[in-house]
C-alpha cells in the first residue's frame, strides 16, 4: 500500500493510493461503507501504533472498487502532507553512510578523511517535518549554507529492543523519502549536528509511506536528487556502508524502537558542499528527491 496523509475539504485525512495511481482512498469513509463497527483512529500515526488498525487498512485495500466515488478522491483534489506529519519522537538519522559521500563531506569540512567504522547516529527535530510541495524556510537569520540530502527512510511497525540483523526486516512497516536538509555552517560550528539538521521545515518527507510488502528485502533502490532539474545525486541504496539490518540492530541496542519511529539511512555523494565551489540552495530553488518504487518528494526553498 501507498499510505498517505492529505488535506481534503479543509480536513486532515489519511488513506492509501488507488492501484491506478490517480486517486486516494479516504480510509475513514471507506471503512464506514464496509464495516459496521469502525475501529480506525484519527491519524495514520495512530494506525501504525495499532496492529488491528493496520490489518483493517489492508482489508480495505483488498475490498476497494475504484468506481466507488463516495470514498475515492482524485489526487488533483487533495493536498498531500507528510505521511507522518506529527512524529511522536525525533527522527533517527544516519550520517556519512555512503563511502563517496563520507569522503566528499570530510574533505569539504576539513576533517580526517575516514569512512566510519561504526554508524554515526544523530536526531532531527519533529518540527522539521513538512510534506511534498511545501516550502523549505531559508532561515537566513541563522544560516547561509543550506544543503540537500536525499535519503531513504525506514518506518518501524512494531516495538522492539536489541533486534538482531536476522529479525530486522520483521520490524519494518514501510519506507518513505526524507530530504535531510542541512545548514552546513551550523553543522560545522557546533560539535553535534542537531542544530544544523533540525531547523523548522528541514525535514521534508513523503509523498507516501510505502508498506514493506511493496519493496522486497534486501532493499536496493535507485535514489536521486535534482535541483532545478539538474541531477546532483544519483546512486542506489545497495551502496549503504551500514545496511538496513545493521542500522536497526545498532539503534535498537538498549533502546526500544516504537511503532512510528522513523530512521533516515543516510545520503549518497553529490551534496552541495561537495562541489568546488559549494553549490548551496538558494531562494526559489526547486529540490526533487526521487526513490524508486516510492515516488518524488518536491520542495521549493522559500524567498
């Protein structure tokens, strides 16, 4: 399923994309048509926290007829939001998790040119999250070096601690796209990355949360970032230094992962700071992050 949160008729709703990719099913409205006793909660985040609600969505997906107009809305009539616009906890992020990006970053930041021996983990504030076609604030009062980072993100589907690599994929509900927008000057100024990564609107996410059954494991997906139509990043998630099972094992070691937790897996080579001279984002720039089987996340830098 391609799960989505969206605005329609002034109301925030959730549902899933139809198989023809042209419309969205309003899950709450559809449930009323098929089940005498509704159990779906009000938000997609709450669905993920309830295994019965997830099962109900899957039942609806199997029942839907694309000719039933009373609960199917054309995509042209909705405004997609981030699939999880209000994460309960900070986004967990991996740094320097592609070899070539690790080298371009350390070169640009004048650091020791080493590929990490262990995963570099940091967090991104929940208030950074925005959806596709929403604006990235320029925050020129605090930064002059805004950069893009195309990333595959994992969404956890069930609670777990000390998860083994062999069990890791069992804990994944699905995948989405994150643009880990970064203020490079703040990142360099502060010894930790929270401020450089966590500014408001610096976490575009979406357009869909794609359930794991749509994307076979191990996850090998083409990933690309374009700025004003120019390809800047072009890679594949098979090139991660630390793969998805390793990431989940690492971040769950002694820390309980919860349904709805989001883990961004790192970005490949081609970020703005890696160019000579650097090519940071400017007001009016259009940034597109595309990941195979998930979609395109598009955002404009605000004036």
